[in-house]
C-alpha cells in the first residue's frame, strides 16, 4: 500500500523530506514495522512557480501558437509561447522557468520559438506528474484553488500550494510537495491497520516517540456504539434520523452492518484534491460518490460501498447465495455463486458480493440522486474463500480477509457524511439502520520473567508501558509476589488490553505482546547471544538428497530447473489423460484441474520463451494426478534434436545406473509422444528407466506453439538410493562395430530384438538403434526395418576378423530362431 506522509502528518510528525532523512526513515520503518519497498517523491523544483495570466494574443508567425503574458508579482512580467487552446481563458498557471526540472526529468531551457523568445513553459497536469495520460491543455490553477489564495502565492513555488481536506480535528492541509512510501504489507496476515493512513501514522508516532493525535477522539468508534447493543438488533446509530431503513440479515457471517440513505442535488465531478490523493495512493477515480468511499478506506482502513438507491427493488437482505445464482459485475462479467458466498440482495437481484465488490445493476452514475452508503464488517474466512474461488482480488477483499477492525464502521459512516456534505452542498441525510454486534476486548497478562526470558534483556516497566501505550494498548502494572524453587521472586505482571485494531487475530498470546515490545524497543538494542542447549545436525532423507542430486545433474546439462503450479485447464487435461480428473477450487476460474503430466505446464513455459530464445530446456520435479496422485520428473527441449536428448539421458544412465542402458526405439502409445519418434532406455534388469521423444505436433496448438519441434522426456524408474559403486577397468583391447538390418513386425518393441542381440555372446556390448525404416512395397505391410549396431570386443585379448565374424553369425542364428530375418535388399 502507498501511504502519503502529508496525509499522515494530520495525526503525527513525519520525517523531513530530505534524502538522508527519508533513507533513514525507510530503514527504520522496515525494521520496526513492515518493509518499505520504495519511496515516491512528489517534490517540485522551486523553479516551478505560480504566475498570473495577464493577456493572450496570437503568435505572429503561427496559427496554433499564442503569446501569453504572465505576471509573477515581485518576479516581474514575462511573455511565454504556448500552444494550449485553454491558455486564452486561464487565470493562474504553473510556469517552469529556465533550468527547472519537471517530474518526468525534462529540464526547461530558454529558447526562441518562431522568432519569439520564450522564457519558460506553462505546465499541464501530466507535465506536473498529476495525470498519467496526455492532458488536452495547460492546468488552470483556479480550477483547484481559490483565486484569492493564488493571488497571495504569486511567484512562489507550486509545490508549496496546499489544499484543505476536512479532517477529524481541523482541516488536513495537503501540500503538493509530498512523499509517498510504498509499504509491502500484503503478506502481513493480521494487520489490517497497516492498510490505512491512520494505522501507519500510529506506527510512525511510536517509532519516533512523537505525539499521536486521535483527531476527534472517535478513532475507537463512538462511545457506546458497540458495547451496549443487541447483536442483531436493527436500530439507528444516530438519533437525528427519523426513520430506519429496512435491512434483514440472514447470515451469521455479517458482524456489523450500517446503511445510510442520502438525497443529493447535482453531484459535481470528483475534485482535484480527491483525485490527487487517490492517484498517489495507487487508486483510480471513478466519480465523486465512490471516490469518497475510497478516501475513507485509505484513511481509516474501512471498506465502504455506495448503491444507487433508485435502482434497488424492495428491501435489502444479507444472506448466503443460492446454488447456481449468477452475479453480474461492472464489466458485464458473470460469476456463478455457491451457498458459501455471502451476498447483498434486493427483492429481484444480487446487489453485491459482500466485502468484495458491487454489481453493475446498482452502481452510481453522474445522474444518481439518492444513495445508500454501506459500512460493515464481514466474516474474514467467507470473504477470503469467495475471493479465491472466483479469482477476484479487490482493495476491499484484501482488507476484509484480514479481519478489519469491527468497531470502525460507525466512524467510517460519520467520516463519509463529513466529506459528502463538504463536497456536495445541499445533500440531505434521510434514514439509517445499524445492525451491530458487541465486542469483548482481549486481555493478556504478561509476566516480566517471560519477557526477559524471550528477549534476553530486561526492559523497564516505564519502557514497556510507554511502547504499548503509544501503540494503543491499555496497560496495568500488577505486582507479582511468587515463589520460584523456594526463592521469593519480586516482579510484575503487565495486564494488557488489546485495542480493537490489533484484536484481529494478530495479538492473542503473551509472545505477541513481547514482539510488540521488542520491535519498538529496537532489535539493534537487544544483544546477540548464542542459542543455549545442544545443537543436532539435521537429518536429510535419502530421497531429498537424490532429488537435489538429479536436479543438479540436469542443471549442469543446461536445463532450467523450474517450479510450476500443479493446476491446468480442463481441455488440456483431457489431451494428456483418459483418467477421471481431480477438480479443484483454485484462485483461477479456468484452471480447475490438477495436471496429469508435468509437460502441460512445461509446454506453457516453452510457449513464453521460444520466440525470444534461440534454444532452451526446462526440467521439473513435481506432483501430478493421473488417476492417482504421484510425483514425476520430466523435461522439455526446443530447437535441438533427438541426438542431444539421447546424449544427455545416456549420461544420466551412466551416472546413476552405472551403465548406458539399452535404447529401444519404437511406436509410442502415450498421449505425449509422437508415435514414430519415440524411444525408451532400459536398464540392466530389463525395466524401462526413461522415455523420450518428439512431442505430438497436435498438442502444440493448445499452447500456441508453432513452427518448431519440441522434445520431451520423463524419468520412469529412479536409481537406487544406496546403489553399490562398481569400478570397471578401462579395456585395453579394441573392438569392432557391426550393424544388422533386421525385419520385424510393427507391433514388436525394438527392445525385444536388442535383448536377443545382447544375450547372444559375452563379447557383445554397447547396443544401439541407428535407424528405423518402413516401406510396404519393400519390407511388407505392418513391418519395419531396424538397424541395430553393436560392439564385439574381448576384454582380455585382441580379436581377429574371423572371431568377430563367428560372433556376428551367432547373433544372426539367435535372431533366426526367433523368426527375425535380415533385410537383404
């Protein structure tokens, strides 16, 4: 989340906007609270100043350019060449003088334009970094500031201009010079307070030991709002409302729910200040009414929603969705719901997914004249499960799934009313209902002994109380006169009441309180000490060692070791398996199946890489589900050929099986490999150790792969964990290689023939298949011709040609006995 320091300044002191101070702040905040990923500087060059437009006249040598005479008070009057069409009507402008540097890095120079000397540049919103797309003209400052204010600011830096936002305790003076820090809080599970300006301001105040202003004193909610009311009673939270809105809650997943009705005059566009605050908080403007809900959410951490009341039919009900109900989102996308989803409905339709987003049917427009404003707290688990199942992540759901402070919906309603009445004069509050649940505060007793034992250092009562109090905890110090091993111990207990914004599943144990004390006491102030007690060497399972070893082997061969999520598309699963799929509820609405083969995701990586890389290879070890769950090793290669893979796999066999194995090339009946470009490597016991081959070309269009061949392999048999080490001496005597062209039925695996060749004589070794040939006119129907090569070598003596010929004849005889004949033509 991005937090404006100018905004946080309303509650506490912030660091100076100097590079040294901001760098120190970033480091300290990352140590004490959460990591600061970056700092966005919106500090304007002092040479960008406010000027008044005195006159405009056309350029004497251009139909599109004009000459603008500007006055900067004591700085004098100047003439600037400007082509913006609205320069004729602007009264006050921001001018970048000579040598001024704009936010985008452009440095302004004095230059002559069509024969006229121009002393600077009149800036537009995008040139000032206040708009992402190109502005149509310059920025007339009077559209955002009162002209009396601008008149007093003539000749002064633009960055010093301020705008007033109604605050909890006086106006928030927001200066254009600002610094925004980008906080990496998305993985902090139970700290929704860090998703707000107020929450981070409280941390800054504690970190720097500066005062923290609670504004109007209602940051813990209105007094009596939550402690004294019936959990599911419907009543107004403000006696000024004459009537209540009819709202019915039919689910215990709704904790608090407030709904207020307003009638509106004409709704103005979202003002410049609101748009700037949202943009610098990494949000977009959607119109004034929803923009104000986002301002409240950013400031207080409480998500809100606004409905167009005139689009609602009948009464509002909060309930669980019915099976197969359909919710229509703003972009016309439909979502099918289940009874596990919490929805807000009227008598005819679904208005919103509670805690996630509103629907298209009830969204506000510029013509909206009556609204319902919602502020609520919902069950975090329900919001999270719906968000994950539908694959929807919003600013609202991110907060609700972390258990938003249940006591601030009322304060958020009050804050929205304050902003709405300020920006929309004439708005009228009509009705309100409040369905509220009581909160029981969490109280934790922390002993001084446990605190010392955990951090290894004594922290004074004063420091403990000061740190916790600054963070909003209530602390009572109680004497603890106990007896430990016969010795009287005189220490204290700290009875700590957890504030509502930390009572979100974050603070539940004494150790959680100790962590709060330690981080703001300063980890650097806690001395390092060796871990007491004996240390044992971790035991690593043999399978883990083998996994790391094999992964390292293929990495050395040039394969990229990757990890992909085990989810796939339904249509892809059917192309890789005939088994029943394992259907899951995943964060993606499309990836609903567990993969049947690692190649499904590896081919996705190929599709993303092959157009920009000359060649490449991926390798993965991970889970698959092909009828049952198992683990698989697999790899893919592109822009290389079968010989490269065969060489890598032969090396693998030699490394882990002590033999090159026997390669059998034949017809594949698998869904992955092409039928006629497939091979297997068999170990010494006759088991298939590896499969490899060309990926079926019909699979590649599923992944948008074209014009290349992709090869794959999978490990079928793992090597033994504790295989015996065999040492084979280097053979001193040469051998002779022979080849036989053997005719066999198409259905016969090549491995059958190579096994016969191997068993024919003890001098036969290093058997391989170099070619497979098919031609019905020459070798017959359903026949194939296989060229088998083998080495004839005596390990103890040099063999003669006559001896080699006898061994070759013996091989031919053994084949003939099994009805395998040589090809003669």
